[in-house]
C-alpha cells in the first residue's frame, strides 16, 4: 500500500496557495506524485480533496507526520510506502522507492527524508515519536522516526544501512520549503523534469 501524506501545516511555507498544489507544467506537485505512484492521499484539507480526483483518507489526527502515518495503520500491507505530498520526486527515485522490499528503509539526504518503505509493525515506534513530540522532544517527523527505530542521531543517521542517500543518483528530488526555493527549483530543473515526465509517458 502507498500513502501520500498531505496533512502538514507547512509552517515554513506561509500563506496559500498550498505547496502541494503548486504547478509543475500541466499538473501540480501532488497530482504528479499521484500519477507516478497511485497512492492513497492522506489529508484533511478541503483544497486538496477538491483539486485531486483520487482516493482519500482523512487522518484522525495530524499534528505531526508520524501521527498522520498512524491514521493509516489499518490499511498497512506486506509492504507499505510513505510519500510526501509536497515533495517533487524524480521518476528514477520513485521507481526505486516503489520497488523497495526492505524491512525498513528511508530515502533522503542530510537535510530531508523524502520517503519511507517498511514491512513491519511500526506502531510502537510511531507512538513513541508522537509522545516525544507532544513533550517538545522532536517534531514528529520521518527523521525522528528513523532515529527512534535505528537509535541513531543527526550526526550518524545517513551512514546507517537503512538510509538510502538520494544524492548518489544525481537526483533532483526536492522538498521546497519556501516560494523562493520553489522558483529556484523551477528555474534549475524544469527542463529536466519535463524531459523526465515525457520519457516516462512514452515508456
């Protein structure tokens, strides 16, 4: 099962439009991720449910990323994949993530984690991360989950065997955190992104 999380508050992003609905050529960030993965969108935001003609799951709670993931627990299958609705994925990385059959693996770089794949019961670890976030000990993110599961920290996590560093693929996957970052991304990568999408449509 594949889930696309789109319930975050985007505190660094600012006011509307929602980051997930920013244009990428003829589509939007989240619609492109849907087309690439056919995952279930997890969101409570009316703007997203109105804009995307797709299957939705409304999370019970969504204060933290890990809390939103817990709302999907009844639908976990043998291999479950978590994607982020505000991340611009390359087709190359998406194919690698969706093909992954690891017990537990994240995909990211030293700043961000973009995806998670697992085939074990993570409820205990997710609940621990949420409790810590409630106490102000962490932000309840995928990275906090990785630290909790692997007993690593920010100085050692990318060296762990369960961490796949996307930089090794010369990959453009990015979670833009501000309008300026989005504009810079589009200037730098739009042509590559368009060629990437065109190549995949032909295949």
